[in-house]
């Protein structure tokens, strides 16, 4: 570690997404290269031109929450709370007294309560009603999930929500990391959530004409766009000495964070902005390119992202790019937009802890513009000691995390 | 207004040019229309002619909608109007 500051480790992880309702089932799906993307089951799906997505299946909100909670929890909040519950249980941490004042929750989401917006717009516009449920605002607000997590676990320190489109979760986790590193906080619940798979949420994306109608095939020459997903992942980030003193199991270390803005275009990515973010994360972590064994790519499966991301990785890593593995797990769980970096961090933890590199599935044809080892179709066993997780958002906002094995 | 003139008017508006300055052999790029501008023009074409245009920005060359020149776009719109309004 360079530059001083406290060390930050991860002591708990939780998730729900199209691959599984917890971390073990999600990692098993990633190891098996299973695809969570399928036909969308939602109201008015026949009026959508894109009818696939990585939807959370077999989910019954009533199995997890009571009537009063459901009245207040949008689907993105429910996902967050379920993931937070798992992360807290694994970590074994609890918050009281001064400890709770030095701990908080920073989460990412791009859309917040999109389902709540959608349902209530139907009520007033489609059904012509002039009255909506009294809790519409507290249910749809982007910070609802963070607030409910803070209430559930007595987190009284810095708490808020970050919305930077597809980089939201990485920005959230990067800020949580910095707060512990600086000594401001002792532990943070962090990650992100998205639940945008409703008629309006998919219809809006259709408009840009960047969505695939059949599959997400990152880095493949025949890729034809991104596929949306939904779900959440939440982690317990904790100051290293604190975790050690209480005998917590350490999943991995968060070692660096880089964030930049392209300042160029509202939708087209810039390789330079991505490069600076990767270099920034490695610099803070004190890691050289040769030490990075794996990158969890942003890898959306669009023509523009994958080409630009590979160019920036080749440029940053130089000759070391030949020994680097880079995969996009969006091929399996879809693009969770504001929650995506959080679910993808699970693949990074699996690489560091279990020595298993999640594959890029759906890979069919090599693309000379993506000439890196993209771990096509099948997971691979490999020992890696440091990894990066990339997120490059619309609006040119880039956020990259660097992690090390515990 | 003829179909061709309507298409040219949509493209001219996107390019911030007078319709008279748009020639049939121009490509969208010649007129300074980027990928986002193209997607917006296609939306305007769909709304104007009440048609659905098959176009994926990830693989424009593989879409059934030829965007290589203004003339190609006009021809593609003519075909779609004929096809989609005949079946309606």
C-alpha cells in the first residue's frame, strides 16, 4: 500500500440477481458459465421490441417482508435489504454506540424506484385516477434503500446514495473505501441495486438502439448490444485492524480507487478517461500492471464500449496485457446499470479467494479490436493476487476499484 | 410534401442545414450527423411515417435499414412505408 491511510478489507458479501438469490449460488453460476438472461416476464412485454433481460426469478416479496414493509420498499430497496442481510450475517459485525456513529452506508443506483414511478404513472395517466398511494415519494426516492439499511442496522454515520448511471456502485464503493481509509469511518455497508425491468424502464433503453434482442456477447465480433439485468449486491467494508481485532474472516482487501470524467460525450466512451481511472486505482493501491491478474471488464456488449475498453486496457498494460485475463460477467447476469459494479465485485472476490476466473459467455467470434484474453465461455482456474473492476458510465464518468487477495 | 422531401427535411433539421444544402449522395457523416444524431433522425422518421425502422446502432451495416446515403435512406423509408402500411 502506498500513500498512507488505513487498510480496508471486505468481511461480508450478499446478493440477489438473475444468477442466484445469494453469493454461493451466484458464484456457482459464474463458475459454470450459466446464463441468467431469458425472456422477460412483465406487464405489456408484447409492446416492447426488446423482450429479454436478466430478471430475478422465483422471487416472492411476501416471503421476505411484511405488508407494512412492502408498502414502503420498492423492488430495488427489497433487493438491497436482502443483500445487506446476507453481508451482515457473514461479517458478524454489529453497530452500537460510537461504533455506529463511525459507520454508514453508501449505495449506488441509477434509477432508484423505477417500478414505483412506472406503476403510479399508469395509475394517473393510463387509468386516469387522481389519487396515488401516500408512500409513493418515500418509496421511489433514490436514497430509500440506503436509508432503510441505515435504520435496519443502526448505521448513524455518513450515509447517502450515488447516481452515476453504470458507474454508480463503483463510485459508491470507492467512496466507502476512501472514508474508511481516511479514518473518518470504521465500517461501511456499500454496493448497489437496480430494478429497472418494467415496461417504462426497458422502453426508455430501447430508444437508444443499443440493446440486443437475443444475447449479450461481450468482445465477440458478432456482439449486437447490451442486455439489462436487475438485482443488488452489498458488502461490509471494514478497517483492517478492526476486522482483525474481532477475528472476522477477510474476503479480500480493497486497495485502490480511481475515478475520472471523459469530459467528451454524453454516450460515447473515451479510452483516455478509462485509462486514467485504471492507472489511478493501481497507483493508489501501489500495484504495477504486471501484478494485476484479472480485470472484471465493464464489457457491455456494445460495439462502442468493448472496443474502447480493450484499447484502453492494451494501452495501460502494454506487454503485460498478454498475461492478463479480462472477462465480462454481464454476459451472464446482464447489465444491472447502477447495481452492476456491486454484483461484478463478486467475480473479483471469487478470483482472489477461490482462484476461479468467471468467463465471458456467449463468445462466438474473435474481434481483432478486442484481442485480449477474455476467458471465453468457460471459467478458468488461475491464481491471481490483485484485480481491477471497471465501470464506465454514460456521461463519461469512470470508476475503477483495485483489490488484493487477503 | 413528397416522401423524399420529408426525409430530407428531417435529415436537414438534424444537420442544422437548409434542405437545399442536403444532396442525395451525402452520407450522414458528410452532413456532420453522429451516431446519436442518426438515432434521433430515425426516431423522427418513425414518427413522421408511422413506421418501425429496424436499426441497431451496434451493427448499422447489418440492420435491414441502409443508412449509407440520403438516397439509400429515402429508398429504405419508401420500402418500409409500402410494406408496413400494406400489411396494416
